[in-house]
C-alpha cells in the first residue's frame, strides 16, 4: 500500500513484496495448512561445512571469525547435534585462543585488534563449547583490563566504546556486561566506571 501516494520503482517493489508476504501469511492461517518443517539434517550439514575451510566469498567476514564460530557452535547446541568427526570442540577453542589479544579481549581473527563484539562472540562460543574448561583459555585479568579500557567515563558521556577510538552505543554496554558475567568479573565496577545506568536511560 502506498501510504504517501508517491509512486517510484522502490515503492512499487515494496507493494509487490507486501502482497507476496500477505499471501504467505494468509496461507499459514488456513485450517489444515501444513506445518513448517525444520530441515534438521540439512541445517546440521550446512553448519558442519562452516567448520572447515570456507569458500572465497567469506573473505568479507574475515573480521568476524569468532562470530562464525559462535553461530555454528550455538546452532549445533540448539539442534542437539554433534560436531563433525573431523572437527573437535577443542579445535574451535584452540582457534578462538588464537584470536585473543595480548592486551585482553578478542579480535575478529588472529592478529586483529581487540573489539567488544568478537570478544562477546568468542567468550560465548567458549562457554557453549565446554563451560569452565573451555573458558580456561581466556586470560581473565587481561580481559578485565580490556573491558575497563572500554569504559567511557560518565563525564565524557558514559557507556562503552566497542574498540579503541570506536563507536559508543548500547551494543558495547551489552557485550561488555555479558562477557563480564560469563567470566565472573567485577560488574559493579564496570557499571560505575562507565556510568552505565544513566547512559542506557539516555539512549531510550
């Protein structure tokens, strides 16, 4: 539906898409309509393929390799599916260890700069892989220092910067606190140092 009455190629495409989606929703509401099926075997096969060497097109995700690990590890856990025979959970943990930065936190790949987003993904993947044992590869003291350096003091606006010189937003707040929680770090100190409560309230 063209709410503003302005007809453009984009607005016509939007109307066409809305009509197709409306038809799909109408079909789902029909009595006796077939239930959606989860193609579990195909999903597991796809996830397994991501734990090896990825095709060249994935080079665009080079700075997101801990995320790829997390998405796959978490999806396998949700599907209650095993790892493929040629990749062990310890292999994924070892790779994530290579993404850990000497100054704390994790980069998007080995040798990359620490950033809160891949730090969250790496720590969450390690927690999913094996709890305390897998989390043992994390240098907790260095990670605590990294999280502290990401705090933006309240007098400068508060919150957390995602990386050195990086943007400050609620993603940084969420990822920093979840990492601190998973690693049993001092959350109240981070909250105070970043003026977190006031910062998040001002983001509403």
